């Protein structure tokens, strides 16, 4: 999708995300104020707040009331839980997962 066709808050979030990932803003750096971002992007404060909320939800920034938004520390390990399947979990515990399929058949009815 072309950048211009996205909503403004997504465009702003994308711009700030790129600057964070390209180390324009370092870990712990304060982002420009909401007012300055509004002036720079020529948007309302609600639009800027929505973009910042997106980045906060992605754990790229954190906000402190009255102080502003700051770049979050970059963890080398993902904060998300890694999903594995049951067989993998058993193998990691030294067990040998095995599958046995049992088929139950309905007994034939006796004829009188």
C-alpha cells in the first residue's frame, strides 16, 4: 500500500518507527513533544497521540505523563511467547512423543 493512502496517524507512526529502527533516536532518547510533532506533520494532537499509542503498543516507546515519550530499550530477545507444538515440548523434556491411533467400532447388533 502506498504511504500516502494510509491514514495520517499510521504515516506518522511509520516515520517515527523508521527513525527509531535506523538509530536516529537512541535507547532512552526523548522524542519531540506532541506539540512539535503536530507542527512538523501539520496534524491535530489526537492524530499524534494515536501514532504514539501505536508505537507504545509495539513496545518501541514508553510515555511518562508530563515528561513525554522515550525510546524503549531494545531487547535482543523477543517479548512474545514462542509457540511450540506438543511433540517439541516433549522432546525438550527428554521424552519420545509417540502416536497410537485407536479406532473404536460400534458392535454389531444381534438379530432376533
